[in-house]
C-alpha cells in the first residue's frame, strides 16, 4: 500500500474521518487496526510473524521491568531479547548472504546446497522495526523509559502505520508522550498537507523519472561515455534523496493530520560542508540510532583519535550491512567510513589547522560541491547492489568509466534531462536546509495549498500515480 496509491488514500481517509469523530479512548485501537490492515495489504502471512515479534518483545520488556523493580539482575534478559531480535533479522535477511560468503571463502558445496534447499522471503520493514524494538529494550535498561507501557501503547508505537514500513525510526520518549494527547489545529493540518504534496512531488515527479533514465547505466556501464555515467551517479543520489525524503514527508504529513509529530529524517543534507554534518542531516533517525546504540557503546570519541576513527568506521560498515545483504552495501558503508576518517584526520587532529580555512573566498561552496560529489559516488555501491553477484563488477566499471574520462561509447538517452532533476532535488534540499522559504510563504498558505493541490493532481495525471515501490521498502 504505497502512500501515492488509491488504497492508501482510502485507508487514510476512512481512518481520519472516524478518528476525529470518536472519543480519545477509541482512537488508539483504531490506529492499531488501521496499521494491521496497512501491513496485511503487503503480506498477510508475515503479519502474524510481526505480531509475534512484538508480543515476545513486550513480554520481555515487562519481565525486565519486574526485575528492575525488585532490584534483581536482568542483564541476561536484555542480552537474550536483543540476541533473539538479531537472530530473527539475521535469518530472514542475511541467511543467503552468510551461506554465499562461506561458500566463496571455503568452496564447500554444502553451503550452496543448504542455501538452495530453503526459500526465505524478507518480511517487510524488518530492518526498521528491529532497530526500533531493540532501542526500546535498551532504553528500559538505561532508564530512559521509566514507566511501563500498556500493551496497546507498545503495539501502537511499533505498528503506527505512517512510519511502519520505512521509518523514520522513532524513539519512545518522543512518541509515547503524545499518544494520549493528539492535537490538531489549522497550522498543523496545513503543514501536514504541504508535507504530503511535497513528498508526492519528490517521489513521483523527480525520483520516478530519474530511475528509468539511469537504469541502463547499471545494466551495462562499459558501453556508455564518462559524461553519461557521471551525471547518472549524481542523479542517483538525488533519486534516493527524493524517494526516501519524499516517503518521510508523506509519513510526517499523515502523522500531522492524526495529531502527532514524528521525527524529520532529512534536513538539506546536500548543502553540508563536511561528512559529519551530512550524516547529521541524512537519514537522521538511523544515524542517531547507530551513534547511540553502536558507536557510543564501542567507545565513541573517548580515547585517541585513531580509536574514535576505528569506532566510526566499524559503525558505518555495520550501517551499510543493515541496508542490505550484499558486500556492495558493506563497501558503501566502508567508503563513507573512510571519508569520515580522512576528514577527521584533516580537520580534527589535535593542534592541526583546517585544510581549507573558513576565511578563504567561496570555500563554503567548494566544500559543499566536493561533499555532494563524493557522497554521490557512494551511491554507486548502493545502486549496484541490485545486480547481486555482479554488483562489484558493475561498481568497478562505473568508477572506471568516470575516472578514465572517456568520450567514446554511447551517450545515455535523455541524459540532458538529468541536470533539471538534479536541480529540482537540490531545490528541495534548500527548502529543508533553511526555513526562509516556508516563513516567507506562510502568509499565503491559504492560497498556495489549493493551488499546489491542483498542480500535483495534474502532474500525477501526467506522470502516473507512481507504481514503483519506495527504495527503502527493500530494507
């Protein structure tokens, strides 16, 4: 049930109309029912698996609370439930990756035979809800969650359908206090509608038009010229941004209309002047999760700069692996981890000066361009992963195609459209990076809202209602 589809429109419309016309005590059960319908639309059998996962975790959280109240040790319970969640994730998501890697390393045919004897399907949203559930258990241990949650609140926190499939990864302390007091007013309603309209534009008009243009590059990169490959690399970064931030906008807009605030996942990342800044603006809820539950437990920035860089590199590699069961995703994380390592060495060494002082003219623009291009090239691994076992060869050919500056080979069809879509993606980055546009246009929102609604409907009619899944649905 895609956000940009008729089934979602019908589900949300019925939920919305009933939601605001019943007492508060009936609203949470209604949202749970709507969330179950939403997930069941994708996979009815896996709905029962999902509910079992939530039920087991709720049982363990209650068990840990009881142990804490009595002053008894419970570390074995925390370890057990975190391990169970990781085993559940590992079995469904990484079984073929592990057996395939073992076969490649050892050559033992038994690993290949084991993999061939199983047919494992990936439950939708398993990566997102696993991280969210683990965070709850750890936050109980850390004392961040001080009071027991009712079963209804616990299930709704995990199931809440606007963010269920691809996040943002919510924190209990941000969402749970809102559950009993959803509020709606004119400003929140208009903000929600603007977010939905903007999200639709990013997804349907930008992301879904870039995808078919650059797809041939990743099928056979060796036959295209460097110009086509370079702009395809930049365009894919914009496609991922528009696809995923478009989803987040629609999720946040839907939550606003139901009286809730859920976290922003993007804040103009392509205008960052460092990789550390970029990761504070890109997929914010995942970046903060990795920081709080992996990087800091590894030691964080305590100790030497070298140790801090090692911790950061390990965290980025694990973040890459979280995205998918393919070595290309691990290399994606390693590539970004290496860039952060180099940046920290250049800029943050004790007693060292920045490589490019802020006082230099246009240095900010230069940094922004370099960061954007370097980050875009990480997407080569990300996109090539879709080719499975051929991913490494595809990634190598793309890097080779750009670095050799070849002008031989085919020019990508419609490559001249890519700069326009890239510019549109950067424009939305600017909107997120600065509140200037929103503040300037806010007095005219009563006029803009119906106008933009008509415009987006016309554009959807021209470009279609968007039949492609969101990229992050695969995780």
